[in-house]
């Protein structure tokens, strides 16, 4: 069942030199119990997309298109309506558990406040539920943890507390923005298996945002690769990682350390992504792509659809089986 | 004993922090480590294992509580108010976060020539050297008269690298130089460091928690756990045939972008509090294969089958013939 249906979503932010497009006509869906990965570098629009889904965009941002959550249109709803959804039906886990928890308030206070507001339950009941949630995310001695402060926990434990906090009002959709990037690999593995278990046990839908393709490979069902606010490639995670068709996706994969390679250097995509508001006409990646031809910069790009929901937006398609054979000749 | 091929050698180095509550925290405990000439040595471990402390102690930013550090035959003395000897300036550090290691209120040119001013060159020459270094790290000359906020994270780290190079160092200790950067900038900056090390004939200790990058660029890898080195070997050997259970756990925790949907193995528990390290082997509470002896006997770094590791099961308790 489709839980979230985003169609032609555009977000424009106010800057000194007028409005700049941060998210450009993005469409995607998330099913119940599904994990969608959004991949891209900083500035690709992945965090802005998440903030749109929480109604937390900066003031004066222009949003167009449609975001349907459980059939309800979210674009343009008043802030009173957002308060019923944000934190309750759609919750978020942020990147840095060191800063997203309040250092001077006990975990108890931070965990129960929104439960009392959103669920309308008593403080006593909220405390009991908070204890259960902490146990569910594997915090040792949850009773003691409730009376502790953020500084008394390690990074991994703090992120588990943040996840418990996000789950407190039983959301249907969890937005996880780089939730494991600040953690050690050993701890990250634990957070990934926790999220995967929650997805299964609670039929939770998750949008997992990160630039780490290894993490996305481990946990997501489908992937959406963003570049400069635009979709470049989307489809099943396994298909995209094993057979990427967009030069940017391939560039991202190639820039990861290659265990088999004897080379001492890493491959990298040369140049930098375009600045906010300075996306070129045509393909935004054209300036960094090694396959660019004139048509990349001129025409309105049309998506290519392959089998199994695999889609990519590139007019050249240099990694098509046939095209590759031709270049070899 | 100084090994002939060593440019930087640490003998039994310990670093102890005195905490405000009067407890003592030994972040680095009896480490022996050698950096060979022309080598890139990777130093990996979880956060809190003491790898940054070790890096800072190695250049003399932090005083050691025990042990000896030798750089190119000279003892490394901790930083003090007196002028640092020219020889020791050939040992330089690159910090993790270029957002805080560069001064936001001074022009980049002025920050670069700081190091050169004490070395008998005039201002004009110092600016010229700095401009050349900036060009070498891929930034235009005009950078000299700009401020740090005008640059992205990757560019700032290039500036920090250029600054470390002004005194023509022989050894660079890079403390998590790419972990604050974006994915594509990470590869570019790591490549730049490798190129510079090779081109200028330097040696480098590359401290990182990202094992796959260390695998790609370093000649040898040292694995650190709770203040001690637990395994060291040529990078390929560490990866293809890790000997210490902790090294194995680290390698298995790395997610692979193969689209197979496998969640990597978690290493349960956290790094213990270094104020009260576990008895015996420091890794035993989290170790998958520990035996009773591991809780009482402290393993020593030993050589077995041509491989250095500190695990009782590999060395002291190893059954002959098994």
C-alpha cells in the first residue's frame, strides 16, 4: 500500500538574489513497511526534501507540486495541521545525536513531552511507554536511562534514544537523515539492524537519507539518487548498485574505495556540484560528466524507463549494453 | 633501539590526561609504533580508542607520560613557549575539521606565511611560496587574500594541507583529514595527500575510522583498541587475513555497496571507559572468541607466523600444531 505519494515536488528557497530551486520536480512513492533510500552529496536537495515532509522549511520557501500522505494532501496546509502530523505521524531522526538531544534536560523529559501532547496520555503512562520503547531499542537499564542526561551516553546509545523518541507517537513514516554517518562502523551496523527490525515489527516506512551507498545497499529496498535537486536515477537498490545507468550514479560508486584495485588513489568525480540557484539548463551533471554532448545542455531531459521500475534521466545513456559495444568499436 | 628505516618511532608511549575530578585517564597505553621512510601508515580504530591522542602526542602537541618519541634521530619534545627547533618543524599535523583549524578572521595568505616568517625568508618570498603551494593543492593564487568562509569544506582542507606544507615537512600526521568532508571531496583530498606524499618524498600517518579508505591508500595498517595497538601488518594482509578478533569485527562491520541487501555484523557494546579498562585483554568483554584466560592475562604484542598481533589465542595460548 502506498503511504506517501510525492508528485512533481519543487521547493524554492529565498536567497539574497531571489528564489533558488533546491528541489526540482521530484516524484517518488514510499510503500508501507518499505525503506526508500535517498542518495546524494550535500546540496543535492535530500535534506530539503525531508524538511518539506515535516513542514519545517525555512520561512518564505515556495513549495509546489503534491505530497499525499495516507491520502491527505500536505502541500499548503496551515501550521496548526502540521502540528498534528509532525512528530506524530511523520517523525525524524537527525544526523548528529550529540546535538539533537538537549544536554540539560533528562531523557525522561525529552521522551514524554510529545507523547503527552500528541497521544493525550498521562505523565505516568508516558513514562511507562518510554521505558518500553527504550527497552525495544536495546538501551540497557531503561529505568535508569530515563533519569540520565544525553552526555552520559555514547554516540550509538544516543542515536538509539533518538530513534525511541521518534517512535514514541507511533509514526507511520520515519525520516532518517544520515542517522549513522557520525557513528563508528561497528555501532552503525547495530543502528542499521535496529531500523530493519522496526520496519518488520511495526510495518514502519522509512526514508533513509545518506551519501553512503554501502549503508543504502544494506538496508533499503529502493533508491532515489539526487543531484542538484533533481532525480538522476531511481529503482530497486540491487538493480541500481549492480547496473547503474546514470553517469553520476556510476561516478559515486567508482569513487568508493575499490578493494581489488592495486591503485593507491581513489577515483573521484572532478569538479563541484552547481551552487544553489545556479543549476544549468538541461542536465545538471553535464559540467562534470565525461560523456557530455551538446544535446545534454539544450533539451528538456526525458526519463528513460527500464523494466522493474528502473528509471534514469540521461540522454546519452553511455552504459547501455549496445552503446558500450559501439564505443569499443 | 632506533630502527634504521624509521623516520618516526614511538617506544612504549603512554599519554595520560588529568581530569578535573582528579581521576587519571590513560588514553594511550604503552604503544610501540614505527613509521618508515616514504611509507603511508594507516591508524584505525573506533572513536575513543586513543588514535587522535596518539597522533597529537607523536608531534609533541600533547606531552607523554611515559616512553620516547624519536623523529629522524631527534627526541620529540612537547610544545612549549620556546621556539621549536627547525628540525622538529619537519613534523607536521593536519587536523580533522578545517572549519575549526583555520582562523575565520585572518586572511588565508597571512595564515600560510606564519610558519615561514620565522624561517629567515622575507614577506614577498613567503607569499610567493604560499601561492605556489595553493596552486599545488588545486586552488588559485587569489585564495591568499580571501577568508575561510569563502570556501567549501574540501577547499578548506586543501588550504590546511597547504599550510602544513609551508615548512617542507618530512612527516605528516593526518588526523581524520577527510571525515568532515563530502563523499566526492573525500576522494579528492585523500588522493591529493597520497600524491603529495609520493611527490615530495614524505611519510604519513593517516588516522581514520574509515577502514576502506585506509585500505586503499596505506602501505601498512595499525589497528588500535582502547589505547593499545592490537594488530599491525601490511594493509593487504590485514584485510585478506586479519588475525586479531577486533580487526575481524571491524572489517565485518563495513557495509558493502553490492546491492545484496546484507546488514553488516554489529560489534556489541561500546568501547569501555578508559579510566577503568577491563582486566586481562582489554577487548575480552566484546570478543566473540574469548576464553577464561583472556579475563586475567594481558596479551603482549607478539610475532607468530610472521604476523604481529596481541591476542592470547594467537600467541601465548596458541596450541602447537593447531
